[in-house]
DNA sequence: TCTATCTGGTCAATCGGTTTAGCAGGTCGA
DNA sequence: TCGACCTGCTAAACCGATTGACCAGATAGA
């Protein structure tokens, strides 16, 4: 079954291919009378004309495709909302999306970019599944947008979550409830991931602004950022002497918070009565499913994905700041894991017992 | 900056574009001496030749792209492993992947297929994020492979999880431990999703083969298939009179199992000492993170994704069965939520107390 | 009546490769 | 010496659209 092309339509309609092209591409400024227009359209539909985007792209040098190269797609499932957003905008604008995941392999990455360019994509999004500083592969076309990643060298528009602001909101929430001894369960790695560092800075900043001296004993590293790691780390804090034990925990992410819940339960501490907990990520299937539901900070994956694509397609101006980085707000999602500290803790002067 | 093409290389190398094409496409049967070959390669690299896949595809009618149209990408995060698998095979074979999610909208679906065909994809994968029977959109090219979905009309190769076999393995595990009163927390919807039906059939089959008469009171529908729904449904079972109360729960999925854990905890039942639980899905971030870790049945998303792509590319023969549906095994993942029933329950004759 | 303009199109080049047919010149066997 | 064959390479058609230049005929204005 041969594909039917523009020349088949032209033959059947008794006009030239030029006319068919003019009609089908909807160039209204071309002076084609309505009668001809309709005939061409009718015949095209009748004989099942199907356009060939390759030919069109070859000639026009625009393919209406964009490439998304990402380090992973499956490791942090909730981050697929970024991909979803990119794809949504693509569809809305009549674009098709090439998806490549490179597994963070520089060689694969370079080859993928090359392949995407060979396919004449109209633009590239370079995404990471969690906020990172990256050294982009060579050969990225101008206008490439970075998503959940900042290029070490700058020079490209980029969008990342406002981890700092999110942490500030989270810790302020705890302070507002009257907490003074607030633990931080931090992610650990070498070097310290940028998200962890920014959240930690937000944490200490709020403590200082509230007149609380950060207690180094209350900041512990969670080696794997998992629930198991959270159990262990939170356990260390909860086993501190009563006058040092935190009344609230700010957790690097929801998985760690899940571990903190478990550590609290093992010690017969009830959340939020005996211990308040705030997470980060608003990971569906965890945050809302925990008992009690977890107050946490949402990572704006969908919004970031849209932003990246909209900047790429020129639907929205690129940031004009020096580094070209847009910070996307991370809203606090209030659920039920935060309450004022136990009554005997509420005096501003901490006297153990 | 003009792109450098084959004719630029030809000019610099002092040969014709035919020769360059012959050399660069690695056609060894063409009689080109090594010296010329090397010169062309060298010059191509020097002046930064970048192939144009559109032009190549236009001529050869093969684009080395494939399209993946899926109903969602983000709702069931763990299922992105299917996309990952498809993408992995694509990369291995030098293909680029178009990703489209349609949100189950038939119109969007049809338009997407059309757009993908316009871009001359070499093949199509039609995927769902959970096992469904679907009526495929019109115009699917022959050879389209269905992933985690069976076309109602047949006629296409398809791969789906062996839900029945998985359920059999799960319930046999419980029976082998000595359980006789095993509850099933089923998914509910209209019509009953095929996965739920198949798992239920596996469940009753094992009961019967073990000489246990299925007790209709022990099968309860969970309206939303979520943790909250699981709490409620499991609660109903656990509040049954002691001589009817199940000693083990087979849950439609891990989220429901999460709810069952919580219901058990509220009743001071310890898992697995007082109640055994088996889930389904092996949803990372839940199954392994629960306390105790959940014994469950894994959904072979990655394997299904690979299978689909390998069949599509002809790397593996399509199934020869009448319906063309491949059942992918769902292995039981043993963790710590299953144990023999409490001692007083172990007598084959059930006497309440 | 003689241009100028408008109408409704068409011609042919072009995008950047692939591929078939074939050419020029040399070698080789008869 | 002649034809067959080989080597190394090229010419040109082709894939399916887009698009700027242009054309024939009709109408209008001077």
C-alpha cells in the first residue's frame, strides 16, 4: 500500500502540487479561490492523504520536534511529572517529543545529543531528575533549556526548585508552632548535593532569625536518603538526653521522614503530639499515605517542566538574571504531622525537667 | 553558521557526494580503496560534518525512530520502568524514541498516531500504565506492539503481566505457611479491571486446589485501591468474629497492603506474627520501605518493555499463539510480612477459641 | 488602445542525502 | 589485438514536500 502524497492529490484534483501545498498548509495569503480550496481538501481526505513531516522538515528546516535528554527517568518516580509537563506543552503546541535517558553516562549523553541534532530537533531540554549542578555535554545548541539542573558554566536558561525558600517555609512553620529544638536529617554525599546544602542553609537561617542557636548535634547526615537511613538517623536524635532531644524534625525528603515516623513509633512517640515532622518533596504515595499524613514541601516538578518548555518555544521570556536561573517556588503542604511541642517544652527557657 | 553537509565534505576531499555517502554509510561492498575512505573520514571529522537524518530518512524510508504512545506517564510512577526499558532497547539499537501520552483521550490518541506516522516512525508501541483491555485507535500500522495492554480485537502482538500466575504464587505461599482463612482485598471498578479479575481467579483457584472453600465474607472490595481504602477494607475483615477473621491478607496492590498494615497496627496486631500480608506490584518506595518489609508479587515492567521493543524491532519472534498475547511471569518477592498463623489457628479444624 | 494590475494558478529549484547505472582506464587471457 | 572484466569513481534520478519567480488571461484605468 503506497503512501499517498501531495502529487496524488494534485493529480486527482487536476491542479499542480504547488497549489495543493499552498492549500494544505493553510497559507491564506495565497490567492486560491474557495472552490479550489475545498476540492483539494475533499480529495485529500477522500484518498487518505498523509503528510510526510520529513520532507516538510527537510525543506523548511523546522521539524516541530524537540529532544528531552534526561539523566534517568525511573529512579525518582515522582519526577516524571517534569516529563509529563514537557510533553503536555509539546502536544499543545503541535510538537513531538524525543525522549532519551542517558544514565548519567557522558558518552551516551554526547551521542544522544548528536543523534537528536541529526534528527534536526527544533530545541533541546536537558533535564535531571533531581536538582544538580551539571557540566553540560559539548555541542549543545544555543537556546537549550536546563530543567532541574544548573549548568556549571552558565549561559543557558535553567529552572530549578527554590530549595532554600522551601526549607525556610518548612522551618518557619515549626518555629511558629513554638518549636525551639528542631533537628535536621540531611542528605549525605560527596560533594553535598546542592539541594541538601540549600535546604540546610534555609534551616539555619530561620533558626538564627528566630534567635535560636543551631545545635550541631541536631543536624545528622543520612547516608542513603532512604527510609532505612531515616530510621537510624532519627533514632540517634530521639535517643538524645531529654534536654537535648528535638521536639521537631525537618527531613531532607519524605522517604527519610517515613523512617523518622518509624523511629518515633518504636519509641512510643506519637506524631504530632510528641514529635512534629516536616518532609520535603511531597512524594505522592508517601506523604499523603503516611499516618498521620505528612506536612511537607512540594517540589514543583510539573511547573518546572512547563516553564522549561515554554521558554524553549519562546512562549515565555528567558530569565534576565545574570545566571539565567529561574527559582521555582516550593510551597509548604500542610497536613497533620505538625503540632505545638509538648506543654512542658513550651517555655522559651529550656530547662530539661 | 551553516551546517556542513555531505557536499562540503565532497568538495574538500575532491570527490563526489556519491563517494562520500558510500564511505560514510559504511557500505563495504562498494569498491572504495582504503586511502580514499580514510581521507573522507578525516575531512568529515575535520570540518565537523553532521548527518541529516531527515534527508536520509526521506530517501531510505527508514528513520530509526519509533513512537511510544501511552495513556499516562506519571500516574503510576513505578510503571515508568516500561518506558525506561523501551528507551534502553531503542538506544542499544540506534533508535530514537518519540514519547506521547494521551491521557486516555481517544481524539488526542488518534492525532498522536497520525503525527507519529507523519514523522515516518519505523514502528509504534501502544502502552498502558496498567494492564487493560483496550480498543486501539484507528490507523495503527501493522506490527504495532501492545505493552501492558491487550487489544480487544486481537491482531497485534501484546505483552501483559501474568496476574493470574502471580496471584497463584502469592496465595500458595500463604497456604504453604498453614493459612486457611485468607482474605482478598480486591480492586473495585466498573467493569472489574482485568488485573483484579485475574488475581481473584488465581486466589480462588489456589484455595480450591488446597481444599479450602472460599468464604465470600473474606473477599472485600476496596473502592479506591489506595492506602486509605485499604485501612477501611482490612478493618472490616479484622473486625470479623474470631472464628471468621482471616489470618492472612492477599492485597490487590501494595498501596492497599500499606492500608492493611495500618489497620492491623490500630488493632494491635503484629505483622507477621498475628497477621500475614502479601501485596502485589512490588512498588519500590513502599514494599521494601514498610515495616516489616512487604512480601509481594513483582510486576515485570522492565521485562515487558524490553519484550515489546524487541518484538517490534524483530529481535525476537512475535508470539505464535492465536491471540498473540505474551504473559510475562510475575515473581513472588519474599520479604518479612508472611509467617505461619498463630499456634492456636494451626489445627485444620477451625474451632474459634 | 495600450499599459498596469489582479486572478489563479504553474515551474522548477531546493532541502541533503542514497542508490542505480554506467564511464574511463587499466589488466588479463585467448 | 580484441573483448571481458575489474577498479575507482561519478552522474543523475529520487525521496516528498515548500516556495520564489513567473505566466496567461481578464479587467481596469489612462
